[in-house]
């Protein structure tokens, strides 16, 4: 039986969830054009929310299935049947936002993004990440996002303590949709206003 529900990204990521991309799924393959379109959709939504705070945007379907061996209580694990490219891109974007907050001296905001959307703070290493990409993508995802170098992320049990050296927004990357982890493709709304006046 299929149970379709409309959910916002915050409802998908907040809470004790883990989304596992199964081995049979293709690895992360979104190109710059895919990421640029998603970013433009998000910028448009931000513009619309200035006029109407209840505005929303359909990002596409996310098809989930309960993970084998998932037990009641604790972190609820789901297999990502469809939507892993968008979900991966959005978590990478959230990682860049977290890193931007950290790089600009806003550690509380960085911690909030990390703990609400990217990790299950009080869980063991195996359940720590909210998104667990395919085996083929784990090393790259972990290296750019969360995992300390002393843990083997391909084991699926990577530690999620953030590294102390983070790349923030560099001026050269502020308007490049291809840059997702290294910095935001375009500055956030409050930064765009400063950029225009400069």
C-alpha cells in the first residue's frame, strides 16, 4: 500500500530520521544545469516568501520505503527509492549554509543547521547522518560534509564531527551555481542586497 503525503523539507529532515540510498541506485550524477535549476527554484521561492510567507514550491517526489530491520523507536530508517539526487543536493546545500555560518562567525546558526537538518546528534556513528548515500558516494559525501579523516566512511559508520577547517563563501564563488559545497552559489538574500549596493 502506498501512502502519499505532502511534506516540507524541514519535516523530512527534522526529527530522528535516516535516509539510506540503496546500492541499486545510481550514484550522485547531477550536473551543473540540474543544480542551477534547483538553486533558481530556491531563489524564486525566497523572493516569493518576502511577499507571501506561506509560499511553497514543489521540489519533486521523494519515494521512501522502510529500511529492512528498522525497529520502532529511535532513528527511523528509510530507503530512498526515488529523489536521491535532489535530497543529496539539498543536504550539500545545507552543508554549505552551515559552513557559511561557521566561516562568518555565527557558530550557533551553524550548529542549528547541522543538528536540525544534517545529523542525528545523539545517535551512534552508524545512525548519525540523516542522509547515507550509496556506497560509491559515501567517501566523497563524507569528506566534503561531515566525517573526520580517522574514520573509514565506506564502512558506513563514519564519525560526524565537523572538521575545524571549513571553506566558506569566497567572493569568486558567490554567483556560481556549480559550487554547492565550497560555498553558496549566490549569496543569501541579505548578502545579495549588500552586494548590489557595493
